């Protein structure tokens, strides 16, 4: 599965904003060196083993500063790299290289860390017909890129935002007065072809979601025994309904959860619990 970045009309304003945040009124250090338009080269080096993500984004950071900069990736997005691997070569204006270094590295380190963590979860269920998906628990302002990184790691994206699909969660159920009431009210106004997903915590809720024809049923924070029972009930009633498991997913539990027969496992862990992958730029 190929990870897809948003188009430049969406990506560039984000990168420009982050560059402005770092540059402020100007790079006092680089300006003080009076380096002019010197042309230099630099290497990007991996300082710990991990999955690489975000090189094309880093390249765009530098190009926004100077379109003549040449950024040559030496590895592919999603490739495992050992400590000490050279992953990219840059050549161009020394001023642009120095000014763009931190923003570009920060983004690549953050995204590579997410991709690395995601790959571990994906590999844990690789022998089962179950797909890992991410969640909306993302850093404000970074959602597009963090969800790109989970794709690089091998996961599928869940909703990008509230307008992607109908997801009836516990608070919606309380607000509506029940699952039946929530589905009925929403179905009257929802646009075609959005789907309805319902979060359930008990077998009774699962049965109501089935009765009112939810398209996707989420089994939230259920025990393995209860989850297996819920999967059997759903499959016997309607084999086309997709089943998603969620809640407190860890590397230690994800395989057992996938073995219950669910179609998807959603977790925020690869984003919220990942560490940055350490990278450096050396002139």
C-alpha cells in the first residue's frame, strides 16, 4: 500500500507556517556568518534503527527556502534502516540548508518514529486477516502528516475528521437516548454515501446496532471472551458488516485481539506512544 501525501496547495502553507515559527525575524546566527550564496553539501544520517518516513516533506521544506536545493533520498519511504545509514544527500545554498535544518529534521524524526511504531503493530498481526487502523488522537496541526506516517508504517487511515463518516460513540448514545434513537435520527439527515459506525460495549448494544443496520460495529474495551461472542453474533446475523476492535490495544495484546475474527483494530498507540527516530544532518 502506497502512502499518499496531501497536495502542495495543502502542504505548503503548513510548512511555511512552521518555518516562520522557527525563523522569526531572521536566523541571527546564519546571517552573522555573512556566508552569502555559498554552495555546500550535507548528509542525513540515521542514529538509531528504524523506518524512514517524511523525506519528501523534508525536501519540500528546503525547496520553499531555495528552489535550487537538490535533495536526493538514498532510501525509500517505509524502509528499515540501521544505525549509521546515510539516507539523503543535500546540495545547495548553505544559508537555506542551515535555516531549514531543524524544521525538516523535526518533521522527519517525528514521522519516522510513528512509522517505526506502526510497523511493529502491523507485523504483530501480519499472519491474520485483520487490518490496523489509526485514530483521530493526533497532534493538532500535524494530523495530515501523522496519518501519512501510519500509512508508511503499513496501517490504514481511519476517519481524517468528523466529516468523513458517522461514528456514534458513547457520548452520542447518551445524548440521543440510546443506540436505536441515535441511528434513527442520524439516518434521516446523513448524506449519501456516508456509513454509520456504532461503538458498543455490551452484547445488548451489539444486538441493537445489528437491528438498526449499522454498517460497522466497534467492540470497545471488551474482554477477549466477550469479543469472540460478539463477533459470532454479528457474523451469524450479517456477514457483510465490518467489525472493529478498539480500546487499550498494546503490542502484547494485539495478536490475541486479531484472532477473535475482527476485521480492523484501531489504536492511537503508534502516534501517541511513539518516540522520535533520531536523525542528524552533517555538513
